[in-house]
């Protein structure tokens, strides 16, 4: 079942095309990797899907509903959550309170928000840090908190923007396990990542973006041997 579709999506900034006629689908329950060189337009596509940008042309369709033009909070309410490259928790609040704030999207009262938040920080390995003020967390745990905040909104589709950047090998392995466990819960994932070893090991399919255009799509094995992808990353 198709959960999300991008249909000929373009985004222009002045005369510059950050995205140009990009089309692909995400199947319910899969992990779709989105890769490409720096500046290729990957985060722009995330910003279009989550409503931060409206496409200049084309449509974003989520569960058979066109969501292009909706506000980010409306799209989140429909079931799409995301993380950001630069993590920005609510710095003066504890880990738990950060996640409670997100849980209020679905919770009918504070008791339910607290229950959702506690379950989520347990799931992401942050329970022991629940009372720590978030600005005091090291990068690896701030990245986990970013994922926890997104999960607390109870999404059907989770957009992860470089959630592995800057992590040490141990943190990397922890995060890979979290991603696999998220998928096991039936949540669909689209992930931007530069760690090729990571993206190849966790993705069901991969879409490759270069200069704002889709240049390849397929299984990790197909992408690994695609000459256009090799050229985009390594040059001729």
C-alpha cells in the first residue's frame, strides 16, 4: 500500500531549482533511504513533505489526500513527524518534559501525555536521563531525544534527517537498533543519511537525488552498482 507519494514535485527559490520534477512513492511499513551529495536537495524535499515549504509545482499525497499547502502542525496531526539535522530540544526543560510537550498532540490530558512520554523515552533508551535538563545532554542523547519527541506524536510516517551524523560507533549501533525497532512497530520511515554503511544496511529501497533531480531508485544492491550514483558521489 502506498502511504506517501511525491508527484512531479518542484521547488524554486528565485530562479534556482532546489527540487525539479521529483516523483517517488513510499510503501507502508518500509524504510526508504534518501541519499545524494551535500546540497542535492534532500532536506528541501523533507521541508516540502512536512509543510515547511509549499511546492512550486507538483503534489504531495499522504494516504490518498493531497497535503501540499497544509501547515506543519496540520501535517503532523495527520501522522507525519520529523527530526532535524540540527537538534534543538527545549533546552531549559527536562528530557521527560520535552517528550511530554510532543505527546500532547494526541493525548487527551496530562496523565496520558506523561504515559506516552515515559513509554517513548523507555523505548529510545533515555529513561535513566528523564530528569536531566536537555541542554546538558551529549550529542548522541540529544539525537535520541529528537527521535523520541517525534515518536511521541504517534506518527505513521517518520522523517529522519541525518539522525546518525556525529555519532560514535557505539551510539551508531544503538541508533540503528532503534530505527529497526521503530519499523517493527509498523511505522514507515524516510531517512536522509550520509553514512553509506548505515543506509545500505537498514533501507528497503533508496532514492538518489542530485542537483534537485532524482537520478536513481532501487534496492541497496541496485543503487550500490549504479554508474550514475557512483559518478554523483565519486566523479567520473
